[in-house]
C-alpha cells in the first residue's frame, strides 16, 4: 500500500478500525480490524483490504446459505459476485432483464420466486464465480430419450460412461 496520499502526496498514517462497508452493498456488514490510511493534511482516506476475493466469497456463501428469502441487495450482491451483468444474469436465469431490475429494486422490489432463488443460490455455491454456465442453452430442444452405456469400473474406479455402439 502506498503510504503517501494520492490527493496531496502527504505521508498517510494507518490504524486498524472496524468499518461498516457500504462498498459491498449489503446492510449489516462490518469489516473488523481493517487497515485505514488517513491523510493528516487533507483528510483523504484509503482502505487497506487484502484478499478481497476471499472476503467476497465468504460473504456470498453466508448470504447463499441463509434461510431467509433473498432481498434486493442480496440478489444484486450475489449477481455481482458471479461477475454477471444484469443482461447476462437474466439470460442465465431464463428471465427478461426487466425482471432482474425488479428483483434488485430497493424501493419497490418484486420478490424472486423460489425456483429462481434456489438456482441463484446453487450458482453461488459453486467453488468460485462462474465463468461459463450454459444453463440458458438448456431446455431449448425437444425432449428425446437418453441413450448411454454405463460400465462398472475395476477396483475402486466406480461407474463410468462409455461410448455406445
């Protein structure tokens, strides 16, 4: 972390503080013991938050595992955690972009339905933010019977799919 103020160039002093982080977009989140660098001359401050991706992952897992329904701020946070724009999120959820906007509206939200909420929670519970999640391409072709061959492996290999002839 640069110890000089980015605004005036004065050396900054760092202290550990508990801060309510409005940058995350979730109510009730306090970051404990974060290094805050303050400029004694101009009052500018900078946060020294390390391992931000891990912090976001921990938050996302807690939000996704809560028993309570997801509110607009939680939905938006989880969408951003997944790295999805509103349009991409809408495509993956199989809804219109305006539906996502309604889910995320704080002043008059439209509640997310239970199937959509479960899907969002499952998407988040993947070990890392999703880079490719081709759900929007599923269910577009007429149903036909599945044809596959399973073969029991040797020893502890278990079952495996083998090419059918």
